[in-house]
C-alpha cells in the first residue's frame, strides 16, 4: 500500500530527526538552570549560594551574619551527579537534595525525569516524606517511606538516590557519622517478569497460528489481569519516545519493560498485530464491551469503508504529533495521551475521565473504536505489521465471494473489482476470514510480493 509506505517514511523522518534534535539540544545544555531554580525556591532567606564545585559536586549554602558572613548552613546536590546508575522505570530521576549541616534533609525537589505522568502524579507528595529526616536514618521503601502506588520502581529509585547521595555528602563533606554504607539491597532479576510475558506471547502466537479462539481469549484475559490490573504496564508511545531519547530502565530491576518492547517488535515484524490483536489489555476491555452491546441487542454503530478508511489516518496524525512534541519539549509527557494509561493508572483530570467514558461508550457500539481510529501505538505497530514476514493471503482460486469482507470485525478487508484486498496495518489476526472462507483458500503464509494487498 503506497499510503502505508509514505506513513512509514514520515514516521522514520520524525523519529530520527526528533531524536537527533533532542540529543543535540541535550549536549548543548545541562542541569544548572534547573538546579538554580530549585535552590531559589528552597532558600528564600538571606542565604548565599556558592557556585557548584568540588567532588562530589555540590552547592555550599552560607548563612550571612554580621560577625561572620561565611557560616556554612547547608549543602545541596543533584542526585544524578552522585548516583547516575540508579534509574526509575524510564531512566534516571534527577533530584536536588538540600541538607543542613546537622544532617537534616531540608528539602527534595524534582529536576528532571522521564516517568509516565499518569503513574507519578503524587511524586511531590512522595518526596515530602524525606523532609526533616536525618541522613543517617534508613530509607527503606514500605518501612520508612511509603511508595507511590503502581510506581514501585520510581519510588525505589528516588529513595535509593536520596539515601546514597545524602550519606555520601554527609560522610565526605559534612564529616558526619552516618553509619556504614547505605543499605542497598542486592538487585535480583525477577524471572517471573520474563516468564509470564514470554508465555503470554507464546499463547497469543499459538492462538494465531492454530486459529484457536480459546487461546486468543486466554491471552486477552491474561493480558488484562497481568499487564492491566497487576502491573499497569502496556506498550505505549511513551516507550517509543524514551527509546528515541535513549532512556532505558535497568534490565535487572525491570525486565518486563524489555520483554514487552522486544516481543512486541519481533511479533509485529514476523506475524503482524499479535500484541494489539491478542494481548493489549484495553483491546480486551473494548471487545468485552462490544459483545455486551450485542447481547443487549443495542444497535451497532457502523461506518462505510470510505469513512472508516479515512478516519483511520487520525491515529497516525496523533502518533506523529505526540512524537514531535515530545522530542521538542524534551520529555515524554506529551506522549501521555493514550486512554489505557488513564484507565489502568486510575488517575486523570475530569476531562480525562470524561474522555475515557466517551471512548468506552463508543466501544459498546463499534468494535475496537479506540484501536481503529485513535490509538497511536496501534498506528506504529500497524506500520511494522505492514512489512511483516508472514501475512494472511488469498490463493489464486479466490472467486471474490466477499465473505471475508463481511466477517472481518475491524474492516481490514475490502472488495475492490470483486477482489478482496487486505489493509494489513488494520488486521488483528483474529482469523475469522480464514475460518469462514467457503473455499478454504486463505492462509497465513510467507509474504509474496505479488500477493493481493490494499493499494491506492
């Protein structure tokens, strides 16, 4: 399809140009301005802040007095300067920590992070727990510090950064007794977060290859429970943006991130829309709502092939806009537009919740409304699926009966000149067309260049 080829080129141009622009701008700037602003907010009195210096790098803050204008009152530092290897879910969480000379934490401020806003909306409240604590104290999550719900990795990264950084400053600069080294628990690889997603994709692929409705339903249910309810982790444009910005979580502490991204990319390139069709938690929610509407005999909302075909390009527009905006502003917050992030994170503004309700309501009347017309990550996966190695294709005996067109729930098949043409970025691999073909001439097979595909 010429249009899909054009959309792929546009995506690559925006992604590569945006990523290069972001990294060029990062190389031309640093965190000094952010640090100075945070210092101004914390120290509002007559204190004098000296320029950043020393090893470890820090700001010395002096209390001005008539008899002695150079009395050290506090020390402030950027945690990233001391603990650069500690990462949250999507990369380092940079904080400015101010410590009084007696070892009391005066304040902690966020400088920069790449975490998904829907999951860390209480980050400032979380950091407020550190104020007033002594740097010799323990900072164990769940014991001394209450973590952020559904953002355990971010909570742990902040707690560890403050703990290790503050103890290093206290020991080396303030010469305080802060006890032994900070009690970092050894990182261990959680194999369950590798095994579960791996099995999930195996079941989903098995459902596609075996035309097994039960396996596909099992994969959708497991995706809803495990990825949606338990982990609140889904493949999203936020991950695409962070990949372009080279912001990756630590593999040992977050193997699920890598498993989801890698297996989604591989399955899309090899088979097509496996993740979107058989795993995505929000897709499962939409399908349940749609079938509920059919059980209640509510009238289905239908669109013509022409209208649906044109409306599908909206999601590509959303994808391109949020990618460009994220690279321009320098973080992934602009990509936080996907409705499933709001639903499973259970946090949004009133307008956000109204939008979620609107989409879910439409899903009752139209099959996978969000997926078909608005989902930006679905648009990206569709571009990969268009180039997949294996595709559903028609044998030469096809007589153009049109049964496949009628049974395709997402409208990915259209009859043109009595020949069925497949729009592969829209095909969810449900296999309904394969099952209902009266001549049994539809097969999931290695892509043939001369095969019938949708074209302009």
